[in-house]
C-alpha cells in the first residue's frame, strides 16, 4: 500500500472522528482546501511540516497519520 | 519538539540499531549522502516518499520514524 494512500485513509478517518469538515481542518492546519482534498485522495506526498500541522489540528500524534491499517505491511516488506 | 528533530532522532537511532552507516542507508533508500546527513541534523522536512523509502530500507514501519520520544508531547499540545 503506497504511503500516500495510508496517509490519506488515516487523515480522512481521524478528521471524521473529530467531526471536522475538510474546510475546517484545512483552515486550522493552514493548508488550502484544495490541497487538503488532494491529500485525502492520496495525490501528494505531504512533508513533515504539513504532517505536523495536521496532527496538531487533529490533536493526534504525527505517527498516527502514518499507521498502517491493521493486517497491512508497508509495500516492500511482504 | 519540532517534528524534524523527532524524525532526525528516530532516523539516527534506528539506523545505528541496524548497524548501517549514513552512506549505506542513503544508498539503500536512494537519497544522497549529504541529504541523509542533513535529515539527521533536523535541517529538512522530509516528505512521505522519502520517509517511506527510509522506513523500507530500515525495515521498520513509517510511523516508527515519527514516534515521539517517551514523555514528550508534540510541541503544540502541552
């Protein structure tokens, strides 16, 4: 599973769990709404500063955004 | 603690635990040796594709590279 897809799935799940819209989270994390939508589609390789700001806005640990879905291994280790 | 510093500390710790030199890990993860050294000094915000390649080369989960040192909270949540 590509890390962009892992990140996108975690971002969507955690945002929904907090009851935030893409617009609200984008605003809180100082990213544009369109970039936010593209991140959730797995279109971009976010960088650490964006990952950090999103984790802060979601009040989760940055590592939570990169956690593999249970039962999945990163693509090149199985 | 800035996420670049968290990443740098985890990268150094995991690389040493595997007994790899910066040069060996840089080669395995297809990044330049100088970039590798700057990442370990916390000078750059790595992106997901570099994080993924380094995790693969170290045979760890990508989230392991972003784990906060025990007892630390990300900078803006304490």
